[in-house]
C-alpha cells in the first residue's frame, strides 16, 4: 500500500468483490442447479441456494453417462499427452541446445512454426491422416527414393504397415503430443543452466544420455511440474479432436460426453438441467482441482511460456 | 392425420430417418456378411422390436401387417400409432413423395434449417426463405454433380 | 540463438533425440497442412476415389458466398468483443489486486479458477444460465416477457457466446496483467505517488505504458484463441444458429467438412483461417522479440 486513501480502498474492495461474484457466479449456479429436483430447477426465477437432491442427481448423472470409463479414458489421454509432451519437449530441446549440428536451427524452426497451425485450422486433413498415420512417412520414403534404394540393395520392398488411429488411445494422444511451447520452455531452461556443469560432467567422463537423465532432468523438476499442470488441463479439456477420432463409445472422453447431456428439444427430452449440471460439474472438476492445488506451478509455467 | 387445406390433394407423407449403406469395393466375404446383417435387421422379430420399445414405425409392410393381426395397435399404450403408417402409405409414392435421396443431403438440410430459422425469426418472408433454400440447395447439388462427375449412382 | 560454449559432438544421437518430435510434427502438422493446400485446389469425393483439379474454383466459391462473409463477420465480432471484454475486466481486476490490500491473495487465487474449465463445459453452463425458460437470466422474461431468447434472437445468441468466451478468458488475462504490473519496480510507483500523482494518474501515465508489451501480447493471444477455441462453446450453446447468427469460421469448417462431407470447400476455408492465424502469430513473434528487448 502506498498511500492512505480510504475511499480508494473501499472502491478496491468493492470492485474485487464484484469481480469475485462475476467469476464465481456461473460455477455457483451450476452447483446449485445440480442439487435440486426436476421441478425446482425449472422454476423461474431459480433458487440460488442449494437443495437437498445433490447425491441422487450426481449418482444419476454418473450412471446415465457412464462416467466411470469416460473419466478413465480422459485420464489416460491427459496423462498420456502430458508425459508425452514433457518427454518430447525435453529430448528435442536437449538435442537443439546441447549438440552442435547444422540442421538444429532448421529443426528448431520446424517445431516452432507449428505454433501457427493450431489443430482447429488443419482439422480436416489431420483427420484424414488419422486413418493411416504412416501414410505421410510412406509417401516421403517413396518420393525420396529411399524405398527404391532399399529395394535395390536388399531386395526387400519397404512397406510400412497401415496404422489407423481411429478409436484408439494412440489416436487420442499422439496428434496432441507435438509441442512447440514445451520445447521452447525447455530450451529456455537449458540455456540458463551454467556451462560449467557440462564441463565438469565431461571431465568426469559423463556421456550425453547420463548427463541428461542424471543431471539435467532432475534439475528441471520445477519446469516439469509447471509444464505438467498446464498440459494436463489442456489435454483433459480437448473436445474437437476426440469428437472426430472416436466413434466407439468405449473410447469416449468425459468432455465429449457434454455434447450428449445437453438437454433440449433437439433430443426430444424434458429439460433435465439438474442432471446436466451435475454432469458438467463432474467433467470440470479434475482440471479445476489441478488449478486449485497446483496454482503456483501453473502460473509459473504460463508466464514463462511466452518469454 | 394433420388436416390439409381445402382444394389440395393429400399425398403420402415423406419417410425419413437413418439409413444403412453398403459401399462398393469390398471383398465377397464382406458382402456376404453385410447381406446377412441386413437380413437380420429386416427380420420380423427385429423390425417388431423397435416400435415396441421406441415410438418408431415398423420398417416393413410384412411386419406391420403381422403386428396388426396380433393386436399390437389395439393394446393400450400403442393404440393410434398406426396413424403414422396410414400417413406414410396414404397414396402410392410418386417421384416427389418417395423420400429424399440427394447428394450432400446433410448440407442441403442444414441450409433448409437455417433458412427456416430466418423465416421463423422474422428476418425473411417464408417465400423468400424457401426460395433461398432452393437456390442454396441447387448450388450444393451442382457441386456434388461436379465432384461425382462420370459416376453413376446405383 | 545463443548457444552453449561446450556441447556434445554425437550427431546421430542428436538426430535420434529429436526424431520423435519431427515425426509427429511432420505427420500431424506439415503433412495435413500440405494436404489442405492440395485439397483446396481439387474436388475431393467424400468416400474416396479420383479427385479432380479445379484450380481456384473452391476459393471462388468460398469468396463469392455471402454466407462465408457472414461467418467471417460474426467471427470478427465475436473475437473483438470477447477480447475487449476479457482484457478490460482482466486489467481492471489485476490493477486493483496489485494494490495489495488485505486479502488480495485470496482474490488472486480464486480469479484464476475459470481458466480450468473446458470450453464445452463453459458452453453448457452458460446455456443453462442464459436459457430463456429456466436458469438465472430467464428471470428477466418474467418482468419483460420475451426480452431474452438466444434460441430465437441472433443478437442474444451472440451475446451469450461472447460472455461465455470472455468469462473463460478473463483468468488468463488477469494473470498476465498482474505479472506485468508486479514486474514494475515498487520504487517507481512510490516515486510517482510522492510527486503527488493519484492512483488513477499513476495507472494511466506510468503503469499502463510500462505494461504495453503485455497488452499487445494479450491482444494477439486473445484474438487467436477466440478463433480457434470458439468451437466448443458454439457447438454446445447455439450450434451456429439461429439463422447462422453464430456461425463462426471454425464451426463452419467443421460443419461443411464433417457434416456436409465437402472436404474441398472446408480445406479452402481452413487455408484462409490458417493464413489469418499465421499473420497474427507472426505479429506476435515480432512483438515478442521487442518484449524481450524491453525486459
């Protein structure tokens, strides 16, 4: 506090409280709606205080949507994407920073430019690739004559197997793993590590892999935690991609399920908002918990990302 | 059945809903499996199961007749459902009442939906909206025609 | 790029380490982007088969279509209003939290929560809250019958998705504005106060110019995000309606491509969107460089 200004202090508190109400009110309304019965939730104006039907609504929402396996799928996807992103970010940043070869700048830019290609804008052809994820590589090999070369040398025709990503965990995970921001974050971190560390390690005869796993990665724990929280929330909340790649309910994710619990005349259903809101809260809870309990890491990761 | 305006002739109503397609370019074994599956879907027991547990119509005339004979439509809870069949089979279907089978039908339907919304919300007159829907639908059909040039629909 | 003084020499190991990332980037970014380019100049039969080269026809169709320009217009309206709203509120809250009165940590803690909520969940929540016949806002229809109905009124529908998007973006803006404000040396602000500048004056003449880089960075991020993240909200709340009032660009690509199975038309639209996002990101890069220079 810089000066004593009772009026300004009062305004400050007032505005901050209004902000709090504004940001929390939607969550509160969702919660309140999920605790009333069918009749009460549809009264206008709706009550703003929780009712007594909370448990039954949540049980109904959980069983109707089969949230058990769906949450599990979401968890598998989120953990898969998160670990994948961290691993790939660390490895490629390590290659770019700690090795000296001519292509590294090219590689760095190749990865970095993907920032300009968010999934939403290349969704149609990406979906086509998902039917056989090896097709691009196969074409590349054929075009550059590598298949031909291999064939003439060994007599074997190199044909990559068809690899469909539709309705699979690899389909949910792999296309989301490539990460420009993660690579960038790790590169920034590696650049701040003093050179003396590598000199000392080299003097001890430490090889590149041991240096990475025994020295650098343990040092990057904070970095990793920050990246992990952001990426977990990002991947849990994915919607469009799972919607396209999954047609088999066995691989459905929790967030996808939201589309099915929208009550409305479209599905000829009575407006069961109490169940829908319980479902919404169930789906939003895991990332919310991550943000609430890991906020320190989260904010650090976010702020560092763009430096 | 819904009333019709005086001086207008009643036609059979249009059938709609999901459809099953068998695509070309598959192996003989796959076609045998597909045929067996279609047989199963069209079997009387399956056809009768659907209207019993949902509000849908039986999809074959044979099943409908059988259900009439066994008294399905006079049971409480199901009475009156034959109206749908009466409406669908009111006149022998002609070219315009056979149900819709168009290239890019989903796109055309969404154009129609949007134009009708424009009419309902008062942005356009009903006539204007329907004319626009026709124009948009025709554009989509021309595109479909061009995409599928040289191909014969079965 | 500043490099390391000491490095390893093992070329093949370096390649091996970066290979997984390169494979993913090639398969899921560059190949699809290239394929979109190719499709945009062909007619692609939806269930496979020979495609034909049609030159610029797809682009001509897209640009000649008033409904495409409708979707561009709606997207821009959506992007700019939700950006203005989210940034305005974010900055307001950040500047007051930055005064660090008692309890400011609690605010800082809670203001960030909405960031965790998935776009379609925001959509579903707001669909209920702003429903015309149930929920919170419907109360105004009791006093003024028929005043609010996003299912019938295009303007109401746009207001609904803008508010939903702004709500979910406020947290991000808040965090960055706060970080920006807190990086200003306390002594500078105190010096301003001693010279007799009031809080509003200090904000306008001292703090705002100093966080200008953050400001521009956030503009780009917000606009890009509202282009690409709008799908979840639109899909759950309005489905592009009523009468295409909320038919945003990404949603139109999705419906033309995956519902209408016209991949070529969708690819041409994707390409236009790609160029727009590229341009925005490019501006951001230029700007990030300058930002590093500042700090």
